[in-house]
C-alpha cells in the first residue's frame, strides 16, 4: 500500500525520467554476478559496472542486483546492455503490475515476490524485475533479502538441469521459486482455515470472527497479485519470442498451471471462509436467541406472580381471605400452580 | 488439504527431482499387468519390471500401479517406457491440478478420484495419473483401493466394447468410472438436500443450519475438482492427437457432457442450499420475534397493574377508598378492565 | 431429482448396455406412426416394428414412441433404422442433459419437457429424445401423456406449414411446443410474483416469505433446464448439417430467441424476488423494532413509578409526608408529572 | 408483464398464424404516410392500403401504422410489400425481445418504447416494429401515442439531415428518439436516487427503504429492456446489409454508445441503491440498539432499587433499622449511592 | 450527475445540432496555441481563429481551448480544420462516455478528467475532448482549470521527449497526466481505507459505517469512469491508424496497463471495504448481544428476589415466620443464596 502513495510524487514528470518511486532508501546496492556453464561457475560481487568483463563463449550469466538507490549503477547497466529508457523507468517504479514486455532481443518481466513474515504473519510484497537476453538474466530488486536463495544454491551446487540449460531456464527457475512462495503463503492460510474448521466441527459456532476477517484480508492481498502473475505466466507460455526455447516452454506451462492452481485454491478458501462466517453468525444469533428466551421465561413467570403478591400487599380495610387462616397458603398454592402451568406450557412450546 | 502442506517440503528443489510429495507411506507397491485382446486376457502381478516381457502383437495392456513409494519400480517404468522426467515428477507430486499433457507419442493425464466414505460421509480425494501410449495404458495411484474395479471386471469378463477397442477406449473407460463416482457423491448430497427440503415443506423453518454448512462444505470440495476435470475432458475431446481414435472421441464427448452436468447440478444444489438457509434465517427471526412479542405483551399488561397495586400498598394515613368496603373490588375491577382493554388492543394490532 | 439417484445403479457397466435408467415402469409402450404429405395423412398404432412398412415416396413420417420399457421394440427400432448403440443408450438413460449430436445422416436431440401440475403447482420434468432422418422424426419418451398434442392436431388438420414442410420442420414444431410450455410455467410464476408485488404495493411488507422461497425453488428448477435448452437451440441454429433446411433455420433461430427470452425473464423474476425478500426483511425488522420500542416505553415509564410507590410502602416508623393529609396526592402528582415528562421526551425523540 | 400472460393463448398454434397477442383492443388503427425529399414533403392519412400510390422517384417514405387490430390493413401491407409471414406474426406478437432480422432486401427491427408516466411514475412499455426497405420505413405500434413526434416534426420542418438522408437514416432517427426516452427515465431515477443520497448526507440513515425498493424495481424493469436494445444496436452496427449506408453506420455506432452508457448508468445506480440500503440498515440497527440500551439502563438501575424498597415493605416483626429515626434516610441514601454508581459505570462503558 | 439531467433538453433535436449540453455558462472562452519543435516554442492566446496562421513546417501544435460557450469560435475551428458535424456535437455534449473515434485523417478522443477537491473530498468530473491530426492536437474542455499544467510546463521547459516527439506523443502525454490524476484519487481513498483498517486492528469494530458508505460511493464514482477509460486506452493501443506512431504505441500500452492497475486496485479496495463492513456489523452485533445479556442477568437475578420480598409484604393475618425473630434474616439469607447460585450458574454458562 505504501508504494501507491509515492507515485503521486512523480505526477506530471515526463515518462522516462529515472526517479526511484518506492520505499525508503534501502542502504547500499549489491551487484552479484554469477557466470556458469555445465561444468564450472564463478560468483563475483561488482561495485562498479566498469569491472564487468565480456561474457565467455558458451557461458550463461545472472546479474543479480539488490537495491535500486545507486542510480549510477543502473545507468551503467542501461548503457552497457543498451536497455530502453521506459524499461529502466519501470525498474525504478516499484509499484508496477506484473507484466511481460518484448523489446528488441530483450524480454522484460516484472513480478512480485510475496513473503510471509513468520512472526507477525504479515505478507510482505516486493517487486522484482527481470531482463532476459540471449545468455544472460539481469534481476533488479529493491530490498536486500529475497526468496531466490534456492536458485543460487542450485547454481553453486550444479544440481538439476539449471547449469546445463540456457538463460531462459534460469528465468523460469527464478519465477518458479517466486511462485512457490505464493504456495507457502496460501498453504499457511489454508492451515489456519482448517484449524478454524476443526474448531467448528468440535464445537459448532466456536469461531473468532476477527480471525476470519484477517484471513480474508490476507487472501485479498494475495489474490490481488496472483491474477496478474497468472496472465504473466500465460503470456510467457505463448510468447512468439526466440528467447524462450521450445524445451523451456513446457516448464513455463507448468508455471502457469501452478498459478491457476493457486488462484483456484484461493477461491476455494474464500468460499470456506464465507461458510465459516455464516456458521459464526448463525451461532451468535442462536445464542442471542437463547438469552432473550431466558429473559422472557423469567419475566413471564415472575411478573404475574409479583403482581399477585402486590395485590395482597394493598392496605384496603376490606379484602377477602386476608383474615382467613388458609388465605396465605391458598395464594401461595395458586401461584405455584400458575408457575407450574407456565413451565408446562414452555416445555410444550419446546422453549425448555 | 493435507497434501497442500507437503509441497513446501519441495520448495526450491530443481524441477525434475523425484521426491514423493504426498501422504504417509502407503505400504508396499503393487503392479498388476492386464494383457488382453478381443478373445483372451491374462492378469499378472509384477514384483519387478524386469519381469515385463514385450507386448504381443495386437494385444492391449494396462499396467496398473498401486502405491508410489517404491521409487525403484517407478524408475524402471520411466526407463522401460522412456518417460519424460517432468512426467515422472508429476506422478509423484500428488497434489496436481487435473490436466492433460502431450509428450511425443505419449498422452499424460492427471485426474482426481473422489470417494465418499459411506460411514463418516467424508469425501476422500486421491490423485491418479494415466500414461497413454499406442497400445498400453499405465496408471499410477498412491493408495491401494480405488474405484476402478468395474473396469477390471469388464476386462476379465469381456463385456462391452472394452476388449475389442484400443487403449484409448480403456483410458476413456477408466476416466468414465472415475466421473461416475463424482455422480455418486453428488447424488448422495442431493438426497440429503432433498431430505432437508422435505423437512422444510412439512414444518417450515425446521432446518439444521449446521447440516446446511456441512453440505455446502462438501459441495465446495467437489466443485473444486470438477472444474479442472471438465477442462480435462474438454481438452481430451479436441486434442489433435493420433493416440485418440475418431470413434473414441464420441465417448470423450460424452465424458465432457457428464462433467458439465455434474457442475450444473452442483450449482443448482448450491442455490437450493442458499434458499434453504434463507428459510432457516427467516424462521429464526420469526421465532425470536414471537418470543419478544410475548415478553412485551406480558410486560405491557402486568407492569402497569403492578404499579397500581403498589399505589394501594403505600402507607399514607390519608388515601382515598382505602376504608371503603368496595375499594378493593373497585380497584380489582379497574385492573381487569385495563387488562381486557390491552388484550383487545393487542388483538386489534394482530399480535395475538 | 429422483432420476439422478438411479444412475448409481448403472455405475461401472460398459457404455452401450441397454438398461433403462429412469422412473418406475410406466406400463406398456405405445408406438404411433404418422405418415403425411401436403394432401393426406394416416395414423397407425404399431404393436410390433415388423408391421412397419417402407415409407412412401415423398411422404414424411413421425414415429411417436411412448414408454421405454419394452426393450424389444427399442431394439427393433435400433436395427430397423441402424441407430448407433450410444444413441440408444442415451434414449434409455432418462437423466441426460439436453444436447444435440450428429451421427451419420442422423441428428439426435435430447430435450426436457416441463409441465406444471395445475393443482399442486409442482413442476414435472420428462426427458424426450428425437431422431431426425431425411424424411422421418422418431421421438422417444418415458411416460404416457405429453405436451405434443397440438402438433398431432396440426398434422391431422393440416393447418399451417407443417404438412407442406419437411421432417426438419416437424422437429422444429415439436421443440417449439416444448419451449412454449416453458413459457407457460414462467408466466404462471410471473403471475404469482406480480400478485406478491401488488400485495406489497397495497400494504408494504405484507409478503409471505415462504411463498418467495417456493417461487425461487421453482425458478431454480426451470432455469436449470433452460440453459442447456438455449445451448441446444443455438447449436441447431448453426449446425452444418444437410438435414436442416435453410428455410427451417429461420424458425430454429426463433426458437433460440424464445429460450433467451425465457432465460432473461427468469433472471428478472429472480431479481424481483430478491427485491421482495428485502422488502419482507425490512418490514420484519421494522415491526420487531416497534415491539421493542413499546416494551421500552412501558418499562421506562412504569419501572421508576413502581419504585416510587415501593418507597412509600416501606414500613419505617419515621418517614416524611406519610401522615400529612396531602402526602398521597403530592406523590401521585409527582408521578403524574414524571409520566408526562417522559411521554413528552419520547414524543420529542419521535418514538410516539 | 401483462403481455407475457397472453402468449399462452397462442400455444400450439402453427407458427405464422396472424393472431394479435397483446393488450386489449386499442380502438381503431391509424395509418399515416409521410413522403419526403430534401425540398418537399406530404403527409396523408390512409384508411385503406388501396389508396397507397407508388412511391415517386427519389422520395423517401415513412408508413406510420398505429394500432394492430385491423388485421385487414396488416394483410394488405403484407401483400403490398411482400413481407414474410413470420415477420408479420412477429409484428402482432407484441411481447417479443428486441432484435434485428434480415430478410431478402428487408431489415426487420423489433424495439421497445419506454415512457415514464409523469404522474404515477410508472414505466409503460410498448413494442414497436420497423421494416426497412430501400426507400421506405414501415413502423408498427400497438397503442396510439408514442415518443416519435420529434421525428415527425423534423420531417415537417425539414431541420437537420433527416430529409436529405436516406430511409436508413430515418430508421436511425426513430431508434435514437426511442433510446433518448430511456435516457429520460434513467435521468428521472437518477434524480430521485440523488435526492435520497442528499437526504443521507444531511441526516445519515434518513432513508425510506420502500422508496429504495421501488427505485430498484424500476431499474430492474428498464435494465431488462436495455440489454437486448444494446445487442440490437450492436448488430445494426456490424450488419453486412446494403440497406444501411456507410455514412449512417457512424450514427448507428453512436446509438450503440448510448445504450452502453445507459446500461453502465443503471449498473452504477444499482450500486448506489445497494449502498443506500446498507446505510438504511445500519441506521435501523443503530437505533434499535439505542432503544435496547435505554431499556437496559432503566431496568438495571430501577430493578435493584425496587428490590431494596420491597425488603423494607416486608411485614416481619423483627427487622433492623425499621424503628430508627434515620433508617429511612439511610436506605434512601444507599439507593442514591447505588444509582449514582451505576450511572458512573454506564458512563465509563460509554453507554451514556 | 448534474449533466445527465441536461440531456433531456436535447431530446428529439436532429443529431448534429450544435447545442451546448453541460453545466452553467463558464464565463468566457480561452484559446491558447502552443507551437513547438525540438529547439523552440511559442505560446499565444487567440481571441479569434482568424488570427490562426498556418503551421510552420516541422513544428507541432497544441490548440488548447478552455470553455465551450463561444460557439462562434467552435464553428471557426470546425471550419478551419474541416471537422465532422457529429464530432463537434460530441464536443459540446459534455456527458459522453469516453471513446475513440476515427474520422478521415482525424482521431477523436473523449476522456474524463477527475479531480479530488482537497477540502471537501468531493470528486469533480469534467469532460475533455481531443482531436489528433498529423501535427496538431486540439483539446476542448468546459471549465477553466484542469490537470494538464504539467504538460504545459514540459512544453515550456523542453524536458523529456515531448518536444522531440510528434503530436501523437503529445496526446499520450495529455492522457497520461489525466490517468495519473485517477491514481491520486485512488491513492487518497486507499489512505483513508488503510486508516480505517488500522483503527479496526487497534480497536476492532470501532468503525464509522458512514465513512465506509462514503468511501464506497467514491469508489463507485471512480470505477464508473475507469472502465471506459480502460477500453479507450485499449483501443488506442490496437488502432490501425497511421496517426499513432509505432514508437508511441509502447507508451499507449503503458497507459492501458495503468488503467488496468487502477481498476484492479479499486476492486481490491471494494473487497477491503466489504470486509471492514463485516467487521463493523459483527462488532455491533457483539455489543448489542452484551447489552441484552446484562439486561437478562439483572432481570433474572432481581425479578425472583422482588417476588420473594413481595410475598412477605402481603397483609395476611396468618403467615409463617413473620413473627419469628430470625424470619427476616432467614429470608435475606435465602435470597443471598439464590443470588449467589444464579451468579455461579451464569459464570458456568460463561456469561460473566
């Protein structure tokens, strides 16, 4: 939400101006460069793009940039790789909608990383941009710390297809690990919804409405990002670009399947929450009805009785039965009979 | 639901790693091999794929694998039939969305079997995968026990077209029996909804809301699987693959009709439940209104009367009528008149 | 609903087995044969298909079969007209979704007849199947009694285009008369909704909720069948089949218009019902609010007064004004003033 | 609504029979004939179509028929202009869905005129049909009185393009004036919704629910007709017919824009009404909560006090403080303290 | 809303009549003319179009007209640039739906400017029309004051691509700045929704429902305009017109992305509001339940006690314990025990 606000700062500036629209300055920028081929890999940290040497033949590279504040480096990257000004602007404007754009010999992908803070259970959103060229992927993100470490490990250890496949497969691997994190969040929400459901099974109506509201808030937050991610995966799948190899398309298809699956799961969860909420309201109504019923029973029994004892508390000189030795017991007996009659009637009405 | 959780265990692993993502180990794996042609059939249980002999000319086969824990056998199958690594991975990952995928000369189908536990009325979900080749169907499932016995019987007895038709028809027969089980579940839910409706007809409002909630939960659970099954049937119908014969396509079309019908039935059931729920809430409101009305009537009648008798209970020395011999009867008469007047007014207001 | 249950009996049987999935046996089967051309017509009742003689040149025929229990006759028809086994199976399985299917030189149509029982206002559903060949229509229905008599009359009397047109026009006429019956039901529901609306106009909130629920149930029941009927009419309209003549297509188009109109009418009716239901709930809330207001007014006035008279009913030896000759009148006057003050305050608050 | 009922009278009649399905007989039929070219115009009233003389070269005509009861004239028109029987049937059946149909060299348009009765604020619906030929438009309506007078005036006065353009432009002008009347109704509803909104702004919750219900009823009524009118305008726009000139298509496009705009306006109004309704319910709940709060405060304060005074009204011989000269004042003081304590507590709870 | 009303004034006039359909006269009309090329620019204010000199070769122009009341000038513009009558009519009719229309060598765009009044938080809507020719953009607006100043500044200062690019880029820049203002409004609404959400986090349920209603009103108002703006941007993107350069299309695409993003944000906000509203209602129910519970507890405890003390206030001559010295203490003790018993029972029921 915070980022939406910042956009106003940019209102009316000419498109293409490089102004960082995003959160507060995230310290200094780190640029890591992975160079790998099926048999070897190197990992460097660059402080200046002038240190960037040409790519060895047959190798793939991942230029992994963390932090967008050093605009100098961004400019250097823009010039070094001849990137379109609008592309660089989009990188800096960190509240974009996930999308794929084709530039000449370049594919530009904007995605959203979601992470669930394990303690506060708050969902953190960060934008990440990818530039895919023939043998290189450049990634841009705003804050240090991301969900991409498993991919870095796989480059280092050489497990799986990653080091043998092209840069397009690296892009897939990065997007896949991002989408996997969506799964984690949805799973966690699913667990909590299940807990609520089990509570209801054990003791119907035993739901905390504010937990439901909070879970729904989180589902709204995730589903907001999953729709454009699904479109993105779909577009990557059908894109008539030479940059994405035929063999990689099957994996992109898989990616799209995952986003569809997440979207359907979210839809199901929302229905489950709606169902739980109905349960809750039904229980609240039931209980409030019982309380009113009790009030009515007590009142209906005792208000007439109190009236009767009030009658015999009047100070008239001439009242019947007052002086009879059985008057008191007669009245008490009558009241008992009345009371029992009403109880019987309530039971007949199934209120008791 | 349980399976969703397990996926997190696989996060960040390279795609293609064979790790069984699913429920707890389901004991040992059974591999049955059916070989049949129009006039004969054999049924073997294989303990090792090395025992698998080449397929006789003109025969069709069903390799029916039950249990995914012996990865050795899965590897053997993968090598023997030259299956794509991603396909084998999908077989092991038992929380996939139903789908059809075409590989070279291979069709891969992921479906979900639903079974209603007859005692607990809980819906059990199990993933089943099919590999269709020219003259063979390979099926993979996680747990022993399935809904496919009717097809096995038809192979054994040779009834219907099954033994005369190709492997594509076997695939259809297997999917058909799976979809038939969806029907059974929806029918059972339909019966219970009808029972509820009949209850309402007899005694309006006599609905148990928690039964409605539970039925809706189950409809949500089924409808979650029916949408992808519908897509699956639709894709099988239009797939430009040589593996599915023209004559079988008509049956696939039928399959699609069934899934559409189930989906529409579920939609209708949900509307009926919503209608029933409205009925219930209306009844609860009506009853709670009646209770409050009773409370109001009793209070409105007796509170003023109690006030009047209170007046004559005051201990003032000088009060009118106290010493008159008709005072008491006058007051009682006045109270009776008041009471009757209010009853008349309530009847006029149609509260009684 | 009843028919859905029966399908379970067929689970696992090979597709193509002729088992009648439907209601209880409907007595014996009647087969009527209408042969007509622009100038003449004959009407026979066949007991055996062996009695079926070849069709005269230039004549059209309607083989009108009522009752599906005599499977012998169905088999004879199947052989005589060389019908696909799956088609015959669909005829017997009377809980199909309306659909159109093309077989070689044959068009197969499954439709649903709806009738409103004039006394119980219950909607009865019956499946009817049509087979269209070059110069013949064969119709299959389960129970005697249908809505097709107007078409039979038109054949007998030779009114309209019917006897002059081909078999495709007969099919249209039959479907048209079925869709006309949908209109009747929707009209009847519309009348009842209008009655409810008029009631509300006269005396807002004067609605019976259970009538609303019942009307909605019936709308759900009709709309369940109208969607597939609309698809059916749409498909007949665009079907690239030689069996349906160009001049008849305009009529088929009309049929589709009717189904669209019915669907829109149902949607409008449902909105009207929702609006009426809102009215009802608003009224219930209003009334329940008035009841509570009365309770509050009575309580607020009399509870303090009762407290005051209670004070002077205490038996203390030393209390002020008890012995004054004006004490009683003073207290009564004070209570009167209090009562008037509160009434004034309630009027100020617009509660009275 | 009334017209829907009449359709049942036609059930089972052969399509093409000329029976007037509509409201009660609308007196006699008027046929007016406008003949015009850029420089001149004549206006005749025909009592018989035999009086119809051939169209002068280069002139355009509008045959404006009012009232459908004289079937003789309709037959004459049918024969004179060689109209398709189904077209004439559609003219007489006045509960058709708006549509466009192409016949040979003829375009047939069915539309709905809506008028708001200025006094009763009731929406009146009337069907109007148009036949477009090369140089003539024939219009059929059921009741005298319509919304087309502005077009008649423009023909008479020769303002605008009308007399210069072809018959297709006349059709556009007629449809345009009809759609303009939709605008008027929607505007009037908009005004009333705005009034309600302003009321809410001034005094939140000050809404009359039954006005909301009535406005929604009217929106439902209009929106029912606007969807098919939108389709109609869309089809006129893309129709591959020579009858509609290229230059007129731009106007047809405009017509479609208007219908889309009306539909969106209706959707917005419905959302506004839903919002207002929420406001209303919130206010009712708020007030009913306040009433119950008052009841609770009064009861909570006085019920314990009444109990205390009741204690000292008991007739025991031996009770403490009864004979003390300060007993009464002590008890009154205690009750005062209790009362103040509770008031303080209510204020603490923010109930006061 | 006000503008919708005015359209009725135009009902029945021939299309193409130049009548200003809009708000009250906005004083005099200003016409500013910007002429620029990459290196220079001039800015003139024209009082008469006769002062308009031919465009210098290679320069681009923006004719910026403010106020639509001087129809003379509008006519002059129409003649000078040979604009279609329908186009000019659309300019004057200020309640059009946003749209793009192609005329010969002319592109006509109708858009809506939204501004949030910073003090009253009311959304103001104004229509703006653009005419794009080869090297000129003409803009028409009704009221002085707009959101386009940033673009004027960029022309004056020569920042960005604006002065180097063609007239199509100017059109894009103008639309972009309009859409940016939508962002501002949505951001402001987002801030207020967030504030409400934070309130709920801190003190659940303490929300002002009427703020929710008002925010929803504003979201409805914005979303009403965003749908046609999205269509407009989409059409500009795919328009097969030579007027929009290939290089500008990428920017138009960006514009469409923004509108989609705004639409999704609005949808999310509406869901958040619905969630908040649920929270609010749940809280109101909870509180009202607590109030009723308190009433019930007080009544249930004291009504029976008051009855008991009433008994001993009766004036019978013969009542037990009245004369016993421990009678009073016995009764008080009994009442205390009863009271404690009920408190214990309430605690057991978790009402306390």
